[in-house]
C-alpha cells in the first residue's frame, strides 16, 4: 500500500493519452448502427404536427384563417374622407359597425356617418395612413388577443366591465378593455 503524501505532485496524463481517449469516443459514436426504428427529424416533426392537429394544430394557423381586408380610404373634396370597404372590415373582424365608427369618432375627434352604399363618411380631411394607423390601434385594443395573437375574439359585457374573450382552442383567455367613452385620444398633426 502506498502512503498518501500531500507534498507529492500528481502525475499529469500525457497529451497522447488524451488524444487516444478522444478518438476512441468518436469511433464509438460513429460505430452506432442506425436501425429502422429511429426517425429522422422531418419525420418526427410531421408526426408532431399530425398529433397536434386535433387539439392545438388548428390554432397554429389561426392568424391566417381570418383575413382582414385592407382599409381603402379616399379624400372626397376638401372636407371629407371616405372609407369604402367599411362594412366588409366590420364583418371580417366580427364587430358591430356602431362600435367601430364610435371608436373612430372618439379617436379622430370628428363626426362620422354611414351612407347608402354602406361606406363610412368621416367629416374631416384625413390622409389614408392616419386612418389606417387608428384602425391598427383598434385591432390591437379590441380585436386581437394579446396572449395568442388570435383574431377569433368577442366583446362581452359583464356588469359594467367589457371583456375581450378569446375563442381559440389553444387560449381561451379574457381581459378587460376600456369603454369607448374613456378611450385613448390619438394625436394627429394637421397640415
């Protein structure tokens, strides 16, 4: 038996021994036979999506299911702006036209009306990109779920509080939203 000597130095392994050990582990890894039971990455990924399709897979592409038409606004004359596809937008986002144009009235600080062709007439001159930015704010606040990003939501009122409820299979969350009388006032620079 050897006696432990605290002053004796530990012997270092030679570099050659380290190289031999590394190469043997590399050989062992490469010598593993691949059998038919193992799957490739693409096969496993496709299996995952197939199994998820019943429960969560349908909500993965939820954003692409609901198409929101682009806002088509034009300036009519000197003092009016016309939103041509107003009713198609309201139908696509599943909101009442009254709710959408009330929000626009509050944000723009002007009055609006709906003509016989179901177009929204804004009684002030606004550039289309100003109206589009306000519509994007409306979508973020009153349509899109902040947790899953789904547009399959509804506004429901309980007592005196309005909730935005998500009806996607993956989420099912709800959050309170501001009533339109206390909404955010968008600042627009007029030229």
